[in-house]
C-alpha cells in the first residue's frame, strides 16, 4: 500500500515542478506581436524615446497599415535585454544595432536584407553614401543606417583667440594640432586637448597613420608600427607633453569627468567627440566651434552611428522592412535634426538646409563639418567579437593610460590576446 | 490541540515512519497536509522555477558551448579545463576575490564588534551615534560610490589626510595595486549593518554575568573577552558566513567604481569572479564558460562556508548547548 504521506509529498513536488515550469514557459512566450503591430527596440533615454516616437507617429499617420510599438531600453541594459528577448524566442521585429551588430548577424539572429533592398528598389548608395555597406557581414547587409555622424573637433574660440591661434581645419596635420595644444596649455590649470583614451579617438590617429586594428583579410594587426606610433603619440600627449590631463588629473576634477565635461568647463581648449557634444554645450557661456578632424598621412576619423535591423523572430519581415525604409527616408530622418538628437544617416537630409542651419545651434556653427568628414570616416572592424576586442584593449592598456609607458609592448600583448579571440 | 505547533503539518516524520507505516490519514491530517502545500507553494514554485531549475540548467550549460542564440554544443568538461588551466583572467579574478574576501570580511567583523562595543557604553547621545553608524548602510551604493570617487581622487581628501602624516597617497582607483584596498575601504564603510546585529546581541547578555565578573575583579578588557565576546559569537558567526558569501559575490561595487567605465580595470586588477562571469555571459556570449565559472565559484564558497562551520564548534558558543 502506498504511503499516503509520501504520496502527498511526491504529488506536491511534482505539481510544484509543473507549475514552476509552466511559469517559465509563460515568461518565454509572452509579449506582443499577435495584433499585427511591429515591435521595435532602441536604446537611450527620454530624448531618444520622444524622437523615435515622433518618427513612428509620422510614418504611421501616412501609412495606416503600419503600426509600431516602441520599446525603449536604457543603454547600459540594452545588449543584455535584447539578448534575452532573442534567446527566449521573442525578439523584436526591428532592433537598433551599432558596433556589435555582427555578434547577432554572425549567429544568424538578424535577417539578411539584400532581397528586401532589391525588391523595394532602395538605392543604398544614393541614400547613405559611404556608410551604405557599414552593416554588411560576409557580403550581406544586415542593417540599414539610421544615424551616422563623424567625430569632430570641438574648439574653444575664446581660448584660441586669447592665444592668438588660427582655428582648426580639416587641413591641420597631427603636428599642427600638437603645436596648438602646446600653445593652449597653461600648466596645472588649462590643457590644449581633452585626450584620446577612447578607442574612437586614438584609432582615428592609427588609421591616419595608415594602420588598421584588423586588416582587410580579418587578421588582427593591432601591434603594427603605425598603430603603435599613434597610441604612443596619443598617450604621450598626457604623460610626456602634458598638453592633455592625465587620468589622475581628470579624477581630481570630479567623479566621471572626461573630455566632454572638461571642455564645457573650459579646462581643455579642444575636444574630439560626437554630435552629442553640441547639445552638451547648449548652455555654454563661451564661444566655441566645430571642425573636421585633423589628419596624418591621410584623413581618417571614427564615426558614430546606429542602424536598424530585423531579427529572425519577426513575424512580418516585409512590413518591418517597409517601416525601416520609411524611418530612414527624408521626412522621418528630419526629426533627428529638429530634435537635435543625432546626425541623420540619410545624405539628402545631412546636406539639407535644415541640418546645416538648425535652429538650436549657434548661428555660425559649421555643421558642414559632419558632411565633410563623412568621406573619410574610417571603417572600424565590426567583428562578431567586438566586445571581446574592446576588453582586450581595456585589459592591457589600463595601467598604460593611467601611468604612461611603451605602446609597442602593450600592443604586443593586445595582439596576442586578439589572435586567440579571433580564430 | 497540542499536536503540531512548531512542526510542519503533513511533513514526513522519519522517526515515526521508521516505527510503523501508517496506512490511513485522518481527515484532519489530510486537511493539514493540503494547507501545508497550499501555503508553502508560492515559495516552492519560486524556488523550483527560478532557482533550482536554472541551477540544474546551468550545470548542463556549463558542459556546453552556448552563445544563447544557436543550439548549445556539448563540450564536456572543456569549460572547466579552460578556466583552470588556460584562462589567466580566471586565476587573476579568483585571486582578487580571495584578496578582497580575506581582508574585507575579518576587517568588517573587527570594526563591527568594536563599534558595537563602543555604542553599548553608557554615553551621551548614544542613540544618535547608533543612527550615524547605521546610516551609511542606508545610502544607495551608487551615491556612496560617487562620493568615494571624489574622496579617493589622487589629490582628494583622503590623500590630503595621508599627506598630513607624511604619507604620499596612492592613486587608488587608477592604480592596479590600490584599487582592491579601495574596494575594501568601500565595503568597510558598510560595517554598520553588522554593528546593529551585534549590538542587539550585546543587549541580550544578562547583566548578572557582568556583575559576577565585576565581583571577581575582572577588568573591562577581561569582561569583554570573557563575557561579551563568547555571548555574541553566534552573531559574529552569522555575520562571518553572510560576509563570506557576500564578499565572494562582490559585483556592483566593481562596476560603479570602475575607472573610466573599464570594469575590472586597470588591467583586470579589480576583476572579480562575478563580474568576470557576467562579462563572459552577457558581453562575450560565452554562456557555457560563464556557467562553469559560476559553479567553480559555488564550490569555492561552499568550501569556505564548510570550513567556517567546522571551525565554528571551537569558538562559537550557544548558551543552550550542552557540551
């Protein structure tokens, strides 16, 4: 005879397990999509939410058959959340992608868009110019460029005038920049330049020297003489020439102060950053301007941007593509400028009067600097192991940036690590 | 009505079962059993669905290579072998975690006991001091970390203070040598949490013990070691176990104090076990490897907790215990 107590125990455990499992399954299959609306995820804060929603409203109004449900995820949780959504089989129809786009495309989580592009008659080259194939992987396009702006040089006109130096231009060489930094430095209180410790910054110099982080055949070349020279130059600006604040000096300025904040505080006379720097300076009480990045042996500068992709979970990829095409068309891209969110990837909009003379920018601001830079934006290696590559640099260059040192030695270590990451 | 008050009704009782097998349950007991399962079910479902299930799944995942998107690929013990023999970052993270736990836990306990002992004295404004000591525990970690970034700046207040006594302060968060001590300082900042528990334990010590000790001519120092300390050892032990588990799982502090957003930096000097496994899983898409690291961490914590429990018999004193 079965022991009742034991039977009850077993039944209880079994029931619990079942209910628990059911609960988990429910979590996995939840979410929208049944009502025909497209789901779209983007990262950012309130400004992004407002702008994307406005763009969606715009295309929805003109295309009644398109309905998009926007979901905004804070930037620092974006990758993790989207990853979980996709892994759970509940990926969004449309997702925003950037440097690590190929973490997804290489694992066939994104739909190749070639066919859609062909059948829709979208002329990528005409609409996006040099960034048209930015999100291509192994010959197939996985995302349509949506936002795309080069890094530019922000300079403090007041400080330049006081030092009697000409404003920066695209014709400046690294030597010109270096000379200006020296003249703009007042030891202990003012520095010529905000520094180049961020990959987007010092990679620009490496590519200007003719170097590459990953070569065209996909092999890492992070310790080539060109790259090492650029890294050494960038770091010596702080530790040898003292025309850039060292990390220790930045730490003394306050928590999380970097080039952008120091430029706004007039502590550094030049800073290289993206479009968002303009918004950060809206309240600035000094005169400033922007110019394209200076050059080395050749012109090169990092670009920032993002594209829109369709995940494999999309139930209606045709409609999703239609929506993306509309979102990157002139009218919807215009909202990016009107709201001062970012540089639109659509060339026509980038060259329009609305972009070159926006209401919110100081009247004489050279917005053309973005268009001018577009031609020499460097092709950063968007490898599937992008995050690991970033960590390889962080892992080995931490002390180098903080205390100075020999670039070649550190890059040799980076190179070894990259070789084991990229197989 | 005296049957089962502090005993889970319906729960199998080995002693009774060993003697005779019950063939029939009274309606009352059946009802009790039903209620038992009903009331325990929210916890059980949560435990099975959100803890036990994922734990079992992670054993399997740790034996595969899985990027969370494509089907997992069976690799056997390769992930464990990689962590233990190939990956220098794993050993660095393990060492960093040991370093942090080995210093922050005992230091936190010593400071906790010391503060509790001070706050137990009959001084003016005692309640106020008690509040102040506990206050840091209530401040959100992000806010604390922001303040610490300022305090630990190379020319910040702490280094100014050290300068007065002739010490040339380090660059703390920017230095591979000093970022771990900086994390320990941040953890000790929250010692007030332990203090409150210790304080309540001290309050529970019978006055007679001190009176007896005083009559015997014991000095305050002797009274502390002979009366106070043995009486609070259970709470110290509790704090030790909790502290060990917490220290081995240190995560948020590393993220928030990370110089320039370089988590684990500079040069992995502050890379801990949990930050490493988080990075491997959610940034590098190596879920198999991350799960293996998680299980290795589980074993480490288990070993240390067992050691703590084993040695506890020697120094933890329970009043009700008969020796």
